């Protein structure tokens, strides 16, 4: 796969014609905005923390529930519901809050914008969330490769401690909290929340079996633990600012708030863009905001939510059932370009909006090679704990690698489908789906390409056979 | 309760667990709340195949072989279960399979072990496990008792679709003094890792590398030298961990399996003796929740080797001018009996082993009674002190100390120093050693030379047998049937696995011959026969029968111990 060199100036960081609604990234790309605390305070920083500390923790949880905020890490689980799993009346153990900053999903580069450019926004969100959940110790689990990001966060934490925004008796409220940065050692699986917890405990990041190890019950050190994504935690600050109901008015029902979409691949201007939930269609994002497909090529396929989401093929139409403005269900037909970017419509199209990483492939791309690229990643990143993923991810990669090398066999496309079906839904964690959904969707939607590859090689293969 | 404390007992729910109703393959059954689904199925004769689950180890849930189709009660708008005509809850079946090892029984749980979904999961996992497995069954020691092999037969597809190069991993890795690792055979179930961590308390094993290249490894510069290391070879579902002792010795399907107990210490771990054509090849632990649970120590497991030593005494013999001269059993027994009869009773001493069975000790007791008449014959056992390890090993290395005490043969060796004194003073002029070496028990060789009669009965030549006037070759633990009482008062059976070698005889047979030659009562020709006579006359064993002991033994009441 040949990568096109992208000029920095091309990256869609500037505001302007994109029509974005930036809440999380509001200041991040301002020319004079710096990641230090003075700059953050000048821009109204930590005001929401002061407000939150005057509120009852349960009231903050109620606001988050009312906001309809859904997790931005990939699964889209309602944050308020997650927080509600801990029964503070009965719980006698310490509660931990973990920020999942292990952003490793190929195609996703939103959390690092926040960490690198606006770290205090994350800290403010974390302190508020910790307060709301009665946590007195929180960790930021940052991906090992983000060395600079970890340094920025360490500096931000020191600045916050110096101003008594962290530590004992924060701003005289009587609430104590400290936050530490923990660097991963470079494994995708550490982004799985129970794998993250194991890694934080100093062990091999083997995801835990659920039941019984639900983080809200038996999380870090077998204590109740909340694991939230960077973007999710930042949103909490804005929910406190606006109030849950006002926040819920942003975006569409069940897809509230803004989301940061990361566009990469064969578009003229890749980058990250923040829009209200469902406010922009995929076509508009690709053709207007990102300047269309590179070199005037035609669109071939889009992976809408990070590399583990199922691929969508250009020219497909989807029958989407959704609630209309009057609240009744209707079924409408949509093309790929019509799909509004939100959780529910993309899920209804058979894929997922996941972590918001939109990967674009144009007509020049060989789908066998694209899939082989993804499967190499998943074969390398499988932790190997449970059988189907350990054996299946490597097997599928070996088949694809062979096909890409021109050694395909006629049975390969069907075998790939069978193997992916033997993995998804049968593993300890969602990695099983992550490694098998791309295979399943690529082969199903571009079957002719895979069969052509297999058949074309069959002739050569036959020629090589001895006459007997 | 076993003598070893297991960190988990998934198969033994507490007796006061409330009962719940679960539907197992269409039939409603009653089981304790919280029992895992593998154990639920096992109770009703159904096997849910599994590799990583072990009832005594923490739940790993990694092999995915025990996936089953799970149902939960359908609930109405009032959140109450909807009941069918028979009053049972109607079930809805989850599309996503669940692992049986980590799913525990609750009211209204539905279990389908053989549905199309469950079968497809089993087939899929089998195909994945076999993909990179070396399939070297013809030269694998585990063949014949390999779970991968068995489940491949029962749940596998029968043909492979894997046409790629297999992952290469290290083979013949020397991870400990008694154990070898083959990483290519390993299916990464982590049972050994959990055993080392949770039971042997020697957390030195782990997994390195990632994904399909995962492999079991030992911590750098460490050795898996725990005295319990060989249990990992037992619980290893495949041939990844093999014992250096048994490796390449015998195909397991040729082994005759005989239930017995380990005689290496007073714990009496239950074992299976694997033998073929008169040769013992291995001991493996046999489950007994009152004694050893699933485990045994390496020392006990490997302790059988001396029975095949070249120092075994194989012929009854009398010492003449030119050394030992073999004799015929009837003649030898008659002459020994005659020599014993001629003695004045107090001048005879019996040095008896607490490694003998109850039946043998009972016959020794009867022999003593026959000889001593009104006076008293000195009798004592030789103590063996070891170190208790807090797991299974006892500080008493005699397997039947309690039996010898119950039968009045010895008092734990307290009287032993007196034996030497009596010989020195000339009070004892004849000594009968049964499976004990008088020299190592504290009687110097030159004192033995002063004796007018030294009879030795045992299995391995020692300093005493070199001086003995009569040598009577007896039988090892694997060559006889009988019973012993372990340190907790459990009466347990040994069964004869192999015949005694050469002209050696079961000790019961030898002692019976002596008793008959002295005009005593016939108490039976075999261990089981003697047991019933012994039980009838020994208060502690009152009411016990040989068949009644069963394979798990019987616990003596506290006052009888």
C-alpha cells in the first residue's frame, strides 16, 4: 500500500469554511492557544470545576444522565448509565476513575489533539467526573507511543497541583483527588477497559472475563472503577457548564453533543472535524469539508468508525429505520453519502461509528491488500489469551498475505468468511469482533475482487501442478 | 476437607447453598445456587468439553471450548418471569454463546449443551486449536490421555482447512529439574501457571510474546523446582508438559491402572499405579477430597523407583559358612519358626516397620503373642522424621504410624534406644527385623554379630541383611494388598499392581507361614482376608469391612485414632 505524503498545511485544523461546531476543540487550534494552565485559565478554565464542587455529586451524575452523553471510545455506551452502576450507598471500597487515553484504533487521532493541545480541559473533566463518582484517585492510561503527550500531561498535572486544583482539599471544597499518568507499553489491547486495568495493575494486559469482572463492580484492584475515554471526560465539563438538558439539545435524539470525526485516507484534505451528532452527512464531510477524493478519483469504500468497523461500499443503499420528527418510526432508503454521522444511523447501516475514525479508500485501492494491511495489525495486536482470536487472527492474516502475494486458492474467500464467523461473539473481549468484522465485511462486499484474486491464481497454480 | 487447602473448590458448593432450578438440555433440574454450568452438567452425566477450567484453580475462561447456549427467563411488563403451563419460566435464548466455566446457576437459567450454536462453537474452537498444533501424537507421551485428542475425536471436524505454515515455537524446554516443556503442543490454557501461583506457591511460569506467537515461558533465570511441579504434567490437557521420569517410557494405553496410596509419608495420597508386565512405570494422583484432593508431591510420585532396584532381595536364604545360601520357602519358614520357638521369649526383639500394612502388623502382633506366652517380647517401630511443607507432606515419613500404634506394635520409636541397650546387656539375643535396617536404627553392626539369631525380612539389601542368619524377601507397596491409616485417621487400601519379583513373597504370606509353622491359627492368605479377622478383633477397626473401605477409605472415629 502506498501512502501519500500529506502536507501539514493541508490538514484540516483551521476552522473556516468547514462549518464546524467546536466545543471540545474550541480553542485547541487557535494560533495563540498554548497547553499551559495560564492560557487555559485565561479562557475560562476550571470555572466549571468550581461550579461542580459546589454541586452535589449525585446532581452531576443526574446532569450527565440527562445530557444523553454516550462514550466516545468506540462502544457508545451511555456515560450516565455507566456511572450509575456504582451504588455509593452500599459501596465500602475506594472508587477509581480511569481515563482511557490509549487511543490506538487505526484511523483515530482525536484524543491526542486534546492531550497535546488542551490537556487542562481533560484534567478539568476528570476532576469533575472523579468528584461526581466519589473517586479520590484517578489515572490517565496513555498510549506508550505518545511520549510527548505523557510529558504534557505530567506538566499539566504539576501545574494543577500547584494551584490546588488537585491534591488535598481542592479549592477549599474538602474534596481530595490526585491523578497520575500511566504510560502503556505499546499494545492495542490495553485500550480494552479490563485489559487496561490489568496493565495498570502491572500485569499482562489480558482482558478479564465478564462476568464476573465488570469494572463497575470488580475493576482496578477489584474495586469499583469507571473507565472513560478522553473525549467523553472532556464533554463532562461542558455538560456542567450548559446543564444536561441544554447539552441534550445539541445533535439529534440519542446522539447528543458534538463528535470529533477523524478523516484519513484518499481525500484531498484529511483531518479532524467536530460536528453536532448527526449534523453532517458522510458525503458532505468527504466531498465538501475534505475536498473530495484525491486526484479526482472515485470513492470505493469507507470504514466509518475506526479500522474495526465494518466497511461500507460506495454505491450501496441502506434501509434505515429511525424515528422521525413526530416520534414515529419510519423506514427510509439512504445512499452511503446520505448517511448522517451519528451513532444510530451508522449502526443501522450495518457498521458502527466507533471511535470516529473515517478511513476512505478510492477506486485505485486493491481491497485484498487493504484488508491484508488491517489483518496484519490485528494478528500482531491480538493478546492471544483466548483461542478463537489468537489462532484466528493470525490464520486470517496468513491467508490474506498469501492472496496478496498471488498465491490465492479458490476456497480462500469462503474460508475467510467461515473463520471470521468462528471468532466474532465467542471471545473474551471485543477484539474478536474487531479482527473479524473487517474480514467479514470486506469479503462479503467485495467478494468479486477476492474471488478474482483466488481464481486468477488458480490458473497459475494449476499450471504448476504435475501432469498426474 | 482435604489435607491440602485448595484456593478454589468450584465442584464442592457449600452444603447450605440454596437450591435453584435450571433447565439442562430441556429438562428442569435442581442444583445449588452458584454452581458453575460445567459442574451442573457433570452432575447429570453430561460433559461440557473444556481445557482451561479446573475445579481447583481460578477461572480463566480462555479456551472457549465450554461455550454453550444460555437462556434466561422471559419477563413480562411487570418484570416477573412469564410461566408456562407447567409453572416453569419461559426462556429466551441469547444469540451470543456464554462460557460454562464462568456462568453460575441461578433460578431459571437455561443451558443447551448440544444445540447447533454450541456445536458450532465447539467445532470452531477445535479447528483453531489444531491449526498450529504439531499433531505429533505418534511420538507424544500424552497420546491416549490427551484432552485435545479426545475432543478432536468427539467435537472436531475431522479434516483440516489450515493450509499455511505453522507457527514455530521452542521444543524440549528444560524448565525444571523434573519437567520438560514443548511450546508447540501447548494450547495456552494457563492451568500450569495458575497451579504454580495458586497452589504450589511458586509463581514462576507465565506467557510471553503476543497473539498466535504466545508461548508458555519460565521467568528468566528461574527453575520450576517446586516439589509439586509434576502436578502440572497431570493437569496439562495436552502433551506440553511432560515428566522427565515418564517421558518416552510407555504408551499410556498399555498401562494397567491399579488404585493404591502413596507410602512416602503419613499423608497417604491416593494414587493410581501405572504398570505393565510386572514393572511400575508411574504413579499419578487419584482424587480423594478427604486426603490429597487432586495432587501429590514429586517426591512421593517418584519414590517408587527403588522397588525395581538391582539391590532387591529375591530369594529366601540362610547364611552358611560361604555366605547366603538360597533355600526353598517351606523349608526356610519351618527352620526359622523352629529357631524362634527355641528362644526364651524375652531374649527376642522385633524391629518392625511402620511402613507395613495393618494386616502385616496384625500378623506380627499375632506372631508375637504366639511366641511370648506370659513374658513380654520387645517390639518397636523405627521413626522417620521429615519436614512438613504446609501442603501435603507430613513430618512423619512412615505411612502407617497410626496403624502400628493402633495394633500395639510400636509407640513411634520412643523405645528404640532401649533395643541397643538390651542387646549390649545380653538381654536380647535374637532379633527379627521386618522391613527395617537395625544398623540405621541405631544398633551397630558389631552388636548384631553378637546375636544368636538375626532374621531379616525386607525388600532391599542393607547392613542388617548382610549380617542376617535368615533372609526373607518380602514385597513392596506395589506388590501387595492391604490397608494403612494415614495421619488424619483415614483407613485406606493398597492394591497389588504387580507380582513380587523372583521368589519374593507378600509379607502376609510369609508371616502366615511362620504362624502356621508355630502352630498358630490361620488368619487368611491375603490382605483382604486378614483384614476381616483383624477388624473382628481390633476395637479401633470394629465394624469395618474390606469392600466397605472403598476407593476413598474410611475415616476412623476420633477416639479410635
